[in-house]
């Protein structure tokens, strides 16, 4: 399933919510910027499901909002 959040946090969260809750998806791959990625990782953490972050590079995701289900594949501003 592919969806476009148009770089909108609310839409990104709704897509992640629909994937985990309605589509029974096991893992989501987040988009390329930080704001939608933060919205999607919040939903993933809420559901206890993994999410692969491939472009969102905010330190908030790696520190304040980190969770065991968040896999940050790309670089990190914390490193």
C-alpha cells in the first residue's frame, strides 16, 4: 500500500493510523522529512508497531520521542 501525506502531519498520522488499525499492516516506512515522520512514529508507538524512519533526521525523534519500535535507518542529528 502506498500513500502520500503531502508533507502534512495530520495526514501522515491518519495514514499510519489506517495502516496499523484498518489494514493490519505490520510495519510502516515513514517519509522523508521530520514533521510527518514524528506524527507517524507517535502512531506507531501508540500501537506498539515498528516504523522504519528513512529520512526524518530530527533529534527529537532520537531522544525525547524515542521508542523501542522506532528504527532510524538514515543518519541522525544526534550522532
